[in-house]
């Protein structure tokens, strides 16, 4: 109950900047396993071009038509089924292809056949995406994949070229555990990691690599950024693991802290921030 209340506080805090909530305007219905959902642990939610809702859970992919759930899981011996049941991320691209990020790689869903195919594209050195895919986003002709243990991948849909990027300087062998990859209003790609050395990075398209956004001395030494969100003024709101919410002014580099857990009314383990 305490965790649910903290989550509600976070939502109200961010939404409150845009409008005053009118409780009577909203009605909620709670769906759970007893209603046909494959798991009560939801990792990803999207709505496709047909209006169906898709839910990525720790036990399968769920499609909801407003009345019933259809569950997609791995079927032993069926290579056209979902290969891994733990779904972390979902993206429908502009070509109406559904990309499914799982605990072990990426699968692409065909709306016509309702079949899945494993995304087995390789980089120039033969690397495939086989790890936990935390997030998938689209930016122009590119599909970006944030992974836990294999850094970041970018797939060019026009050329079928898959590239792998690190948040560290070239020549280092360090592995990044990417928490989020994000496209801002100017279509710049950003990435965050739980590791202290490279918490926030920006992709430089000219250099074709990620560069650190802020010097370490400007950030608290123990800050672990798990999510960030850009508001209408270009500020970043950072969801952290142990330090509540941070507002980062990208122009001045100043950082403001809110709802820190060390205070009685603080909140920790922030995975998502949104505004309406």
C-alpha cells in the first residue's frame, strides 16, 4: 500500500504542473490475472494503429481489445511464437511493425500472420542482441535498443545496418547497463545508466558516438538516473533510484532535488515520469 501511495504522489506531482486534477472526471478499472491478464507485473504498455492495447509482462505479451485479453507466450518447438516470455519493452514503428524487447533479445510481430520472428541482425563484428532489452524507440529511419549488458544498438531500417554503441570512450571494454534511451523535442538521442561514471549521455551524430552531457563534479556522486523526461521548456526531470526527482536545467546546468527519500515524504525507485 505504501508503494502504491508513493507512486500516486509522483504522478500527481508531475501532472500538477499542467492542470488541477478533478477526481470526478476519471474512472478507473483494475485488470488483473483473474480478468485474463497473464501477469500482474506490467513492464510496457502501448496502443497500436488498430486501437488494441498491448501489455508486456513478466509472463507473456498481452493484447487487449477492450473486452478480452489474448496472451502470446513461447510455445515449445514453435519458432514463430514469442521466444521469451519476459517482455520489457514494446514499440510499434511507422511501418506498423511491432518490436518486442524481451529478457533475451528482440522479436518482431506480424499483424497479418500473428507470428513472431527473432531479430537476428548482426553488427559488423557478428554481435546480435541477446540480452535484456530495456527500451526501444524510433527516430527517423533508426530503431534504437537500450540493453542491460550489451550497451546500445541502432538499426537502420533502410540499409539493415546494425551498430553497437558504448557510453564510454573508444578502446575501453566497460559494459553499460542502460536504464533509458530517450528522444527529445529536437530529435536528439539521450541515454542514462545506473553506473556512476556515465549517468547521462547525448548522441553526437557528427562524431557518431555518445558523449557525456555533464561533468561528474556537477552531479551528486551517488546519483543513479533510471528515467528522464523533457518538459515543454526543455528541462529534464530525472527519476532516480535513491534521490527522488531531480530537475535539470540544460542551459545553466543547475540541478534541483525534490521528494528525496531521506525526507519523510520522499520517494525512491522512480521508473517513469510523465506530464499531461
